[in-house]
C-alpha cells in the first residue's frame, strides 16, 4: 500500500547531496598517489617516464583543486551535472597519465573503474551511462595509442598482445559489472533509508496523536465540572430573568456556549485522562481503535476476540504503544483496500502468546511477491484487470514495510499468506480467500499484566493548574 504523506527521495534529489569537499579530498589522495608512483618508478625500477607531460596533467588536477578551495565554500554540494563533470575531468586526467606511461601495460589502468563506481553509487543512470561509455572509449584508445614504457637501458616494458587485449576485456567487463552492482546495492540501501525515515515519521506522528489524545481527554475531564456549573447557573438565571428579555437572551447564550464547549471536548477526546487509561487497554479495545478510521469506507470489518488454549477467560490488557496501533492500522487499511466486501480481524491469546490475524475476501497477495512482502518500494507488475480496478494505486509496499517494521519493533513476528489457491474458480474459493497477515507477540512483551493493572486503574489524580 502506498502512503503519499511521507517524503520519498528519488535518485535525482539524492545526487545533489555530493559534497565538493569530498571530491577535493579524493583528488588530493589521487595526486599524492600519482606523484609517489612516478618517483618510485624512476628511482626504484629505473623506468623512463616523460616527467613534463606527467607533471602537467598532475598540475591541472592541483590547479582545479586550489580553484575549488578558494572559489567555493567548504559546504558546497554539487549538482548532478557538476558531479558528472568533476568525475569526467578526473577520468580524463587519469587517461592522459596512462597515455604517457604505457597505456594498458600500466597496471594502474585499473583505476578507471573508480570514477564509474562513484557515479553508479551517487548519480543517476544517465550520468553513469555517460561516464561508463567515456571510460570504455578511453580504455579502447589506450589499447591502440600510447607511449610505451622503457627502462633506462632502452628495454621496452610491454605485455604480449593477447594479455593486453585480455586486460582491456577485463576492464570493460569491470566497468559494466561494478557499475550495475554498485548501483543495485546503493539503490537498495537508499530505498531502505527512505523507508526507515518514513517509518520514524509515522511513529512520531502516532506518538503525537497519542499525547494529544491524553491532553484532550484530561482537559475534557477537568472542564466537565465547571461547564456543568455554568450550565446550571445559566439555567437558573433564565428562569429568574423572564421579565428582562435582553438579559434572558444573554443567559441562554451562555448556556448554549457551555453546551457547545462540552460537545467540542467530547468530540476531540474520549472520557478519561492521561493516566493508566492512556497507557494500556483491553486487547479488543486496542484492535478496534486501530481499525476505527477504516470502518466507514464501505467495507464490513468483523471482529472476533476469544481466548485460545490455556489462555484463560480474562481478556489481557495490552500496552497502547503507538507502533502497535499504527502498525495494525496499516494492516487493516491494506485489507480494506483490497477486499471485496469483508475484512476479518481475529484475536486470541494463550498462556504465552497474543495472536492477531487480519484476513479479507479479496484476491490475496500476488504469489510471486509473497517472499518479498515487507520490502520497501517493491513494485509489482500489475495485470490489466488490476489497473482497471484500481488505477490510482501505486503499490510500492511502503505501508506494509512501515507496519512490519513498527510491529517487529514491539516484539512481534509477522507472516504473510493467502487464504486460497489462486487457481481455484470463484465458486471453489472460501469466504476468507484473500490475504492473511498473522501477528504474534510473546505475551510478556505486549501484555500489561502487573500489580498496577491487576489492582484496577485507581483514582484519577488532580491535574495541577497554574
């Protein structure tokens, strides 16, 4: 189920998060490594390197870094195109160095994979394709055109043609494989990150609603007595002011406004206050509270709360935690969305477990997606009938991910299944033929069965004023 109330970041917005400072630091590391490689080649291995062109290429990198340091602020973040140009510039300088130092005979030719991998991780598909194509083009040019390496005695340092060609093939395959692999992994990490942000926002919103409900309930309870007094006194004034029309109308207005205040407070919160009533409630009450927003959506929701084997006849009181209520609410919403006419919410308890099962009479989960239910931003190819019946439904799986994450945070285990074989005919399908979600908690994690609750809720305490 999709929830458009949460911000979901796409690849383009995320590609604007690359810091210029990070690219500058990486370039300084590359420059240091290039200078060290040149001096080691000259002093240790006696390899002849054209110092002028090599240091010219390195100098361009140093100048670009100095300009970036002095022109832009340290917290500058690059856009998609700016990051692409920066990586393309570094790839070009690396190709120039490889051209002057043996081409593919230089083992450092493998470093052309670095800019492509960075692009696949941080940029969009278009930028990665451009940079990958540029890398393959440069490597191909170096295969045929380069200045060969030689020692101080004039010996050429070259690989056999077959090895050089094999090295070219390996780099080309590496560009494609690493780009796809890095992009796939980064995409999964980013999707999970976005979904966790949405989950935290949902939990925070539910916590605020819970806190607000407690405040409103307390206000309704505390204001009940003064409003009743105002109504009583105003009613007496109305009787005594029968001869004075203006004052009688004013007294009637006071009485009507007191009634209005009472109705507003009653509609905003239930009776009670932010004490034990708000911290836990019977299992049946919590389930109905979670399903309440979806009871007027044209689908019938049937509740069945009964003890299981060894559970005892007394219904357990469970903690009214925001993640439990919001998680169950999302599951009920998903069932209502896809049901034909009826949703069943069954709850039972045993000596050591509390079990809630939500089922419907819809078509159920797609068989090819059951193993992936709970993954965020899971897109499933929909049939033509699905598109016709629910053209507005995007189906990214974010709602089920939020529900699963929140409920697992409370200690629950979730299982997803279908109530009927998808190949059965309509006449063969049972009533509960749709999706089934079973949520199981260890009873000691969810039940509020301690001395505080078993002895009753106790006396309401006065809320200090002022």
